């Protein structure tokens, strides 16, 4: 690129299509997401009709090829959508992520042509709401320790086990399951190690039920979290995605995208928190001066902005280099979440401090953003898991190429 081309390049909106997408989502957030955000958080309810509205905008299949009803956009577009939605309602955005990234994108990358044609149009339109089930009551990041099993019996697999902390596991307070869920289960052993396989389980399958809706969460209350139960659940052989034992590859590909979009959610949370604290510090006076004239407040605002910009640049640079169909970006997909998750929580915390008592109540939003931000330090891989993964990858890496 020439100097002028570099000057005009926008890392956060690299094309006109990306700019249009950001404005479209931003307008939708202002008109439809923001008015309902506080209410659904307070009631601990998932706004299912609003999620289905995202299908009309092409967002439910944002990375799914157009041939299957999706928008065929890249991972930068997915990052933009998650950032914008999270400036208003991170809980609702988490439900969107579970459907669009954990389920639909996973199917688009890993399923057969026949499976894609059968399932993806329903996911992209909003006819189906999907989820992904990996975690279990006693197993989180230790995937190989999962207890859920899938045993081949004739032309079907019999699945038994329980999954925990599943976003979109149910879609209402009655415990109605989502329309489909990608389930990881042990299907055998190879060399003494378990083989993990991926299955798509539909709502009506016998033996599949919601154990309980998880209530009284600290944050992300506008997304439903549930325990899923599989008791001799019969899954047709056509529900197996890829071959038996392919799940570790599926997981690696999808976890990279998941962690990047969770980091994008952190960027949205931080951006809104900064907007609120700057506005308040400019309008509120103490001792005859705006709050922003005091050094303690200036420190919190300036550090928040600098940390936000640094994390945002890291997120979008990683998105620019990521291929949806390839794994191999774990170092930076873990890195952006490690940095952005804690940054967002700290920025929201500073916003509460700047607003004082007003920051502690729901009317000013930042207390909800702070509660929602904490989940990103845990979900999709804990901070400690990222630290472990990154250290291992750096030890093996060509440091000159990486650094």
C-alpha cells in the first residue's frame, strides 16, 4: 500500500460492506435492542422474538455461505456484529453468539453438503434456534474427561449424559429446549484415549430434555442457560457430523472463533462504559467544576480509553488474519479474550466509580455491563486456560515469526 492508502485504511471497517453492516446493526440496537435490555435482564428472560428478527437482517447466518441462506461474510463482520450488540445488551448478544457462531458457523464449516442443505437455512432464517453442548456438571475445560457417551446401535447412536451451562439450552421459563443442539460425546477409544464425536440433536428426539434452567446468575441474565439431559436419546446416524473422532478438530476451529467474538463483546461493553463515564464526568459538577476536571477522574477515563483502543486493535487485527475454515490462530484468539475480557470488566468498574451512587443502580446501565463483563473471564474458556494454552504455544513457536 502507498502511504495514502495506509492512511485511509480502516482496521475496524476494512470495506464499505463492513461499514454498512456496522451502521445497520447500530441502528437496530438503538431502535430495538436498547429499549428492552433492562427489562429482560431484570426478569431473567430471553427475548426470542428479537433474536429471530436478526434473521431478517442476515445476522443469524452471518458467516454461513449464501448458498445455505447465510450472508457469506467474514470473521471481521462477525466481530462487528458482536461489538455493536454488546454496547447495549451483552446477555442478548451471548444468545446470538451461541446460535450464530457455536452452532450455525460450526455446521457450515464441518458438516456434509447434505447436512448443510438440511439444517442451515432453518438456522439462518431463525426458524431454528441452536446451541452447542460441550461443558458438563463436573467437566469444564477438561474436554477429554467428559462423561456423555454415544454408542452406535443399528442405524442410530444412543446418547447418554448431561451437559451444563448451555446457552440457548432452553428458550423460555417453561424449560422448552432450543430447536437443535450440537452435542459432543465420547464414541469410543483410540490408543487408550477417548474419541469425541459431534452430533446434531433436534428438539423432538426421544430421550432429550432440559434438566433445569439456571437461574439467579450474576450477569448475562437476558440469555437462557440450561442443563441438558440425554437418556437413551436416539440420534439418527445422519446426525453425526464428520466422522467419529472428528470433534477435537471441530472444537479447535470453533473455539478460536468463539473466543474472538467473546473478545468483541468485551470491546462493546468497554465502549459503552467509556461513553457513559465521559458524558457523566462532563455534565456532573463538584465544588464548582465538572468531575472531569479532577485528576482522579481523568486517570480513570484516560486509562480506560487507552486500554480499550489497545484491545480493540488486537481484536480486529486478529480477525483480519483469521480464516473461518482453518484452525491455527489459538495463540491470538486466546490472547484477545485474555486481554479484552479483563479490560472490559475493569473499564465498567471504573465507570461505576466515576458515577458513584448513580453507577450502582440500573438506570445508568454500567452496573449491568459490569455484571455481564465478568462472564467473559469464565465462559468460552477461563483466563487460566488461555494462559496455559498461550504459554504452551509460545514454547513451541518460532518466536521470531510470532513476535
